């Protein structure tokens, strides 16, 4: 674990660079654009991109390009870009370890951001100042500016900055905990590290938490909380394996090796060290062998002696300045700059207040002069305005009348088209209905006439008379049923589609229909089971609803096998009420299901007792349901029966 905090600090402050070849290619491309670009403004933009993408590899050249870009922004008075260049210069100074220049530059940026009211920029400026203090070893001042940045970031809900600030603050407290091992320092470090993880998972899901996991595992190991240290070490290893971050993975695994030693798992610790060395060889991170040398020696000794008393070796913060006198001098300069900034900030606020008051007075005087100077102009313009407005008003009224007339004509045209289409559809439907009826009525009436004629010219035995009467009755029933259905449908057609909507007690309608068909039910030994609740009430046309229920029950009786049940019930979903009639009869094939609603393919099928029908009932049921805003569907399996559903919107429930 030697020099472990060096790893965390550079991960917080810097971005992992691209490969050197790709970076050089990008730089050459930008330089070529600068050579060819005639516009100074675009040249400045290219210089900014060039400096910001190369300062990690060559900070000195990046600073030269930043200076050239700033010269162009000052000449062209590109204030926003000039401020961006100033901020970038502060970052480059930090990369060059020129802390005094860096902090002086960032204080300038902060003042300019405050003057513009750029709160997001102020968050970044406070954070950059904190970074300078942090890297130079003044953690107290670093925490101060991190906290100021955090407070402002929370006000504007800058989640990305909040996550970074939590991470920076937790790193400082973790360093303190690893240095002295005091319980309070460890508690504070754990608190901020957990807060960093919690915030990132909730607000910045794409943030890489591997470094935070590693640091938290080190702090827990420092506090001898092995299970918690192991938990976050495992999380870090899993995450670095997923992201293929071999550098962070090496730090996570060295901590795992220390934990294994403390747990007395010496063989596993040796295997983990072997994995780390292999990882270093494969990734080319050879400098880690020197960095981890003390840890490797310590673990090897612990394994050899079976000693579980493992101590963290990285107690020396890399944030300390090696030369104490130079460090004190830097702290003094930074403090002077900070005090100067605070003083200048107050002076600036006072000057702004005076300027604001003067501006208000001058504005009031200008307003008075403007009122006097523009009075006559306003009067003339008012007269012209009244005349023009009156003329425009007349034109607008005429235009509105034309638009209203056009709209009325358009609506009437659309209405006539819709009525024409409805009439054509109704006429086609009526024609089909009457053509079917004229054909189907001819058969039972002809049969009825033949039987009556035969009875006049021949002596018929009593048995034949009884048989003939049954046939006559059957044919009469068919004709009567067809006429009833036709009359109900034609009555609905003749009443101009008028519906008489009222509350309908569904169970009562089912019971009355059951009484109507009781003789047929008894003859076939059927059981009609009524599951409709007493409280179920719908709103619709009562006559049409009675017709639909009677027809569906009649069909169920007709096609049911002897002795089987017929079930009537209701189900309610989130969108509709379904009333169903279920039989266990002959059922229907796919072809029969497809032809149910087609008048052109209308065909009556005999019942289980050879009952005949017209085939019109379901067509009329579907027509009546559609007029009430309902629909009818069917599911059937040949040989197992059918279920007919009446779909009623929930808006029609009382």
C-alpha cells in the first residue's frame, strides 16, 4: 500500500489521457487548422482546444498555446473565451506545481465569475482553489473552499460537481484517518466516503466509484473492520475488472492481500500477490513494483512467520511539502491572496452599490427627458395608430366573417359526406337483410302451405297428423322468430337511431329471458346458471339489451348438448365490463367464426336437436350493440362450446 494516496489524488484531479500517438495526431491536426484559419476568433477556439487536450502530457507547451489564445481573445474582446483561457491557465499552473500562480489565477477567475453572476462557474472556481490548497498540503484551506463550492453546487443542483466535491472532501478526511488512525478521523472519513457513494448512485450513476471503494476499504482496514474492508475491496475489484482499469485494480488487490493476511489466510494472500504481479506485467505498469515493494516484503514476511499483525505502510501523505520553509512561505502568500480577494470583494460590492445608485439617478433623468421629447411623437403616432387600427379592425371583421362562412361551408360539406356514407351503408345493410329474409321466409311458408294442402286431399292417419302438426309448428316458430327479429330491427331503423338510455338491472333481464325459454331448457334437460350480481346495473337501451340477451341465450340452448349447463356471468377489468353467455355445445370452427358477421356468407346451422334458425340474430345483436357504443365478441372451440361476450365501457356503469 505504499504511496497509495498518490494514486487517489491524481485520479481525483486529473483525467486519464489518451494514448500519446493519438494525442499527438490531434495536436498536429489542430495546429494545421490554426495555420490555415483566417479568422482570429476561430484561431482562439482552436488554441483553447489544443491547450486543454495536451496539458496533461506537455504542460509547458500547453501554457504557450493558452497565452497565444488569450492574446487573441483580448484583441478581439472575446470576454467569455478569455475567461475560459484564464481558468485553463490556473489548471496548467497546478499541473506544473506552480501553486502560487495557480491560486492567484483562480482567484481572478472567481472574481470575474461573481461579477457575471455565473454560479456554475463559481462552483468550479471554488473547487479549483480547493484543489490547489489540497495538492500543496494545506488541507484546512482546501476543505474551506470545497465546502463553499459544495454549498453553491447544492443550491443550483449541479450534481456532477457535488459528486466530485464529496469525493475530494472524503479523500482529505481519509488521508487524515490513514495518517493518525484516530477514531474521530476514521469516523469522519467513513461518513463522507459513504455519502459520496450514496450520492453518486442516486444522482450520477455513470460516475466511476472504484477509487472511493478502494479508499473506504483502506480506512476500514485501518480501523480493523475486516468484513467491511473486504466488502468494499470486493466491490472495487469487481468494478475495476469490469472497466478493465488495471491501475485501480492493482491497488484494490493489494488491499485484499493485506486483508487475507490479517484473516490468517496466508496461502490465499500469496496467490493474490502473484495475481498483482501478473497484472503489473501484463499492463506495463512496472513502476508499481517499486511502489508495492514494501507491501510485497511485508506480506511475504507475514506469510513466512504466520504473523497476522498487518499494518498499513502508507502513512506519509504525498500532499506534504518536503521543504518546510518553502511550504510556510507558500501558505503565507496564499493567505495574503485570499485576504486580498476577500477585501477586494467587499470593495467591489460597495463600488457596485454606488454605481447602481448613480445609474438609477441617471436613468430617472433620462426618463424625464425622454417623456418630454417623445410626447409629441407619441401623440402623432397615437392618431395614426387609431386610424390604422380602425381600418385593420374593419378588415379583420370582414376576414373573420369570410373565414366563419368558409368554415361553416366546410363543416356542412363534411357533414353531408358523412351522412351520405352512413345512408349508403345503411341502405346496403337493409338491402342485404331483406334479400336474406325474402329468401328464408319463402321456405317455411311454402312448407306450411304444402302441409295444409295435403291435409285437404288425403285421409291422414293420426300419427301422421301429429307429425305434420309438429313440423308445421316448427316451421311457424322459425317464421315467427324471423319476423320478430326483423320487426325489432326495422323499428330501430325507423326510429332515426334514437336510443332510450336508462338504467338496466342485468340480473332481472337474464331472469325474464330464462322464464321465456324455460320450456326449451326443460326439454333439453339443461341447467341455466345465473352468476350476474343483483347489484349490477348498466345504462343502455332496454329493448335492444333484452333482444341481445334473449338471442344469445336462445343460441346457447340451440347448440347445447342435452344435460349440459349454460352459464351467464359478468367480469370487470380496468377498462370495461364483460357480460358473457357460455355453453358446452357443438362450438364453431375457424371458418364459422370468420363468417359470423358477414351477411353475404350468412348461413344457419342446425342445433343439437336439429333446431333451425335464420342466421339473422347475431347480425342484429351486433348492430344493436354498436349503436349503444358496445361490442360483441366470441371465442369457441369446435366440440367444446362457445362463449359470447358483451363488452360494455365502464362509463356505462351506474
